C-alpha cells in the first residue's frame, strides 16, 4: 500500500462520489466561497472557516474546481502548508487573532447581551488556542 503522506496534495485525486453527492459538495463549496468573500468585508462574519470548507468540499464535487483553487497563487502555499505540515503561518495567526479581538470589541461596543459576549469569548478562545498550537510552516 503506497504512503499517501508523502504525496503532493495538488496531484492527489480522490475517487469522485456519485452525481448527486458531487452536486451537493459543489454547491456547498460555492456557497462557502461566497460567504468567505462576504466575510472579508463584514467584521462579524469570519472568512477563513468558510474558505476552508470550500477547499474541503471542492475536490469532492469537481476536480476542475479543486485544481483551480490549488492553482491560485494567494491560496496554494497556505493550503499546501496545511495539508503537508498541519502548519499555519505566523502572519495568519496574528491576523486571525486581531480580527477576533476586533469582532469581540465590535459586539461589546454595540451593547450586545453579556451572554453572547461570554459565548463568543469562549468560541474565540477555542479557535485562537487551536490556531496558536499549530506549527509554523517549515520551508525547504
């Protein structure tokens, strides 16, 4: 049995699911991309989780969409770092942390109920803890 861990994720082609499942995955990927793009401009809507869902769903729905995502110069290195090393760049960690703090402060400033503030604090702490425990990428 070949070792898939050393295989370059760009060249990896998983078997495609059935037609209806492919449509569902593709629809999920496009909706996630749209929400991710909206999240770039809306402070309380996070972009990264939606884009990660899109990257996960796209290859299950269409090899062409998968290849397009992996060919994007803005995403290819980040995605490969994640797939090959489970790594997140330090700049992305700082940016995500700053955006979570800005989102929480926006909620606080607008007078959001304390229960929601507490819940978001817990959520952001969990996301930040996960993010900061990921290694930094090691480049050859």
